[in-house]
C-alpha cells in the first residue's frame, strides 16, 4: 500500500461484523461486504480479507496477537507495516474498537507483548501448557530462571518458577511430538529457537516491567526440499551476541546455522556424526564452559550419551566421546554449574545421575547419584529434564527442571566438588 492506511476501512469492517459476525470466517463474503462498505479503499479491504483467510480473527480471539502477526507475515510475505495494520485492525474491531482505527502494533523491530489475556479473560484464566514433551531452562543475569516447553498445545515460555497462570504462547507448531525448542538468555535480548515443518524459527525475548516481551518470529533456517526441521535442536549464544543453532532434518546429520548480527550464515560442511548404524539422535544440549569453549551432549534413541568439546573460535566440535552411564537414561541435559559442565541423566526409575564432563573425557571423573527432594521422589519418574546455569556466574546456583506425568518441577542446583546438590523444588505444572 502506497497510500496511508485508511481508518474508514476499519469502520467498514466493524460494521460488516456487526451485521453478520460469521463474515470473519468467510473471506470471500467479507471481501464483497467491504467492497460495499468501504468502496474507496480496495487495498485495505484486500488486506483485511487476507487476514481472515489466514485465520487471524480466530487467533486474536484466543489472545494470540503475536501468533496472528507471525502467521500472516509467513503466509502473505507482505510488507511489515501492512501486516501490522491488518492484525491491529482486526484486534481493534474484535475488541470493540471503531472509527478511530486500530492502535498500532510494533513493526519488525518492535516487541509484541504476549502477557495480556484475551478479551474477557482474567489473568487467573491464562493458558496452561500441558505436560512438556521437550523442556529448556536458562537464567537471566540476576540468576532467575526462564522455562520454555513444547507440549501438544504448542510452545510456551514462563518467567520464573511461580508459573501458574503466567505461561505465554511462543508459537503453534505442526506435529509437536516431532519438534524441539532451545533457549538462550545471554547476552540480552534472549532468544527462543524452535523447529517446525517449514524450518527453524526464532523470537527475541526481553524482560520489561515484570513482563516477558517477545519479538516477531523469524525464520533462520530452511530444510531441504521435501524434508522438515525435526528434533533435536540446540542453540548457543556467544558473548558477542551471535547465535549458533544446531538442527537436523533427519535425526542423523546436524546442520549448523549462525545467526550473526549482520546476517544468517549456513555453515559449510558437515559436523561429525554422533549416531552409529541404525541409531538416531533423541536430544541435544549445548553449554558454554568459558567464553571460548563449551560442550555438546547428545542422547541417542538407544540411550547412549555422547559428549563433544566445542571451540567457539573455530565454531566446530571435536570428536564424540561415549560417556557410558551406568544405567540407560530416558532423558539427559547439560549445564555449567560452579565452573564445571555437568551431564545430568534421568533413569527409567526416576534416579538422577551426574557426571563432570571434562573430567570424564580426561578419564578423571565418574558418575554420581544426585539426591532427589522428597517431593520429586514421590512423583512419577520424569521423562523430560532440562538444566540451565550461567558459566560466568559460578557462585550462583543453576536450575534443574524435571517433567513427567506427575507434573513439572524446578529446583536450584549447586556444586559440591564432583557432586551436584538440589535445593527445594517448586511445582511448575501439576499435570493433566
């Protein structure tokens, strides 16, 4: 649209829906109605009709303003200001706004506040995610945790462990059991990264005035023709603000994509394959150890745990080393606690095991049991675990989260020599 966005067209939309509310779900009839009610703005009518065809009204009525914006941007490939005007117009009309036109939504460089409940919904009725099928934890500079989860209902994020009624939707994905999510909070802004059928997506994440603000969804990697971005995925933020993402389209080969401050860079060549014959990747975690070094941890679908050293300068891993846990893990994670990177594994019986990775690779460390708090012991064994800590804040505790049919727990975790110790857990989600 070269002309200014016409508020009269928004008035026409409001009048059309007043006369027949079903027009929001019937784009062709809506187009004809707008041609009668706002004949001077054919382009504006087309934009509003395209929003209806993309399902924008239904998403807005669920309180998913940011998701509506991302969906319309993806489907229409339109100008950012046109997409913003369209979503804002629908939001204004559906919430009862009229002739003054919609309040402006942020543009491509702005922030979308997903904290607000939908019209007619109180904060206590905010959406709950359901049992996680994938989970990640990361820490703000002040040491407080953020959790992001994939569930059958979508991808959700929450700031802190006081989570009831505060989960916010990041995205809706197809086939959620085949998707994964990663979370980085250093440096600011943080980023949520997830996979979907069409590729790898990311949204920036800030904390402001006690709320989480999510940036617009961006595509940062596209799978080969006929393939999908599946699980697992891992992301690592470097101190200079670059983001490295490891993802896969076949659960065999890992692809490295770098989201740098000046553009997205697909890495050349293949990374060393971790899986053996007939084996596939099940989970992947990434942790810095220093500003220049880190570790990767992968779990295969046969229960093997393998670690590889990561050189930030070279941006590539070394060879994979089998960590040989004493029991087959059903889930595993990785975090730098007290200046040492630990692998943490959960067994089918709910036992927790930890291993200081560098010591194990050098042949100087072994697996140890991690005592579970009584609340966690009394719950069904977890099937998903995640841990987060800040390598540059060695005195601060990390956080460990466990999810299963009995709920999702999060607890602080500290280092005592070669052992990890868990603090008092918070119940994040009580299950179905």
